[in-house]
C-alpha cells in the first residue's frame, strides 16, 4: 500500500511502546501511542475534577483534548506532561474510564488521523480490532505478568520512583482483567494477528521479529 499500517496490541507493560518506536524508527513511519490518549483524558479529568463515572464530561474532555506529540514527549494544553501521564494513578484512571463507549468513540477520528504516508505503527489494546481493522500487519504482544511487573518495576526505579513488585503485579493483574473483560473494545488478539510472547525476548529482538514479518508482506 501507499500508506502502511502495523498494529501492536497487548497488555500493560508488555513492551509495546518501546517496540513500536523501534519498528517505526527503522521504517521511517509515524507512531501512535493510543494509550497516551486515554492517559491524557484521565489527567485532564484529574486536573478538572471530573469524576470517573461522569461519562458526558469525560467524553467532552476526550473530544476536545489539546494535544501535541513529538518523539517520546507529549503536551496537554501546551504543558509537557510526558512524565505526568506515566504515573500509576493516571494509568489506573485511564483504564477505568476506557470502559466508556462514548469516550472511546470520541477518540476514534483522532487516532485514525495518525495514518499518514509512508506508514504508521500504532500500539494499544484495540488497534487491530477496532481502529485499524484494515492494517497490513497485526501483532499481539504478550509477556508473563511476572515479567511485566519486573519491567515496570525497573522502569520506575530507573526514574527514581520507589516501587513494590508485589503491588505492581497485583495492579497489572487487575488492569489486565478489566481490559480483557470489558464490553467495548476488549483486549483480544485481532483476527489474523501474529502472537508474540516476549517474556524471554528483548525489545530489540521483538522489533526485529516484527520487521521480518513486515518484510515478508507483498
Ligand atoms: O497502554 P497504556 O498502559 O498506556 O494504556 C492505559 C490504559 O488505556 C489501558 O490500561 C487501557 O485500559 C486503555 N487503553 C485502551 N485502548 C487503547 C489503549 C489504551 O482502552 N487502545
């Protein structure tokens, strides 16, 4: 195609973001971190005191987010929030509000607008199932919950944030459960998705695997 789409879906802390950036860099493609849009909506809700069950207000926030992305950085209303949206509190609220269908609908066009030549690597939960069902290559990236908790722990410690592996593991299990069992856009492999378990694989090797799959498309 003239504009390629690669989707990478998977659970929290499976390494999707790192792998997506790696693949996009290699191919010179754009990248969409769709989770960031849910996190940005959550952050805006926290800042404006909007409750997690106030669906009309949350939907309004999602529809009117003033967002800019550049490299690994993101701005909300002109203020850089790259670190702020990574906080566990924001991730948990993002997961809680992501169950609301109207809010999700308000983010669809914004996500699809990222599909620009020469191509896009989109990571999230429903990239291959809902947002880009026509994608050229769909990947479902997983890793054991223990390994994901270890990775999240190391990320936090490297940022100088104190963390507890057992608490993180519980948190990941709860978030996975909610993402998998929700009625709208649940976390499931898209039809035709390539399954990739990265429990014993580096992000670089996962990216190389995806690039090899992409190279085989005709
Ligand atoms: O991927 P990340 O952990 O940043 O996403 C935060 C939350 O946003 C997820 O737990 C999930 O509930 C939600 N999300 C979603 N659909 C996406 C991406 C993220 O529901 N495409």
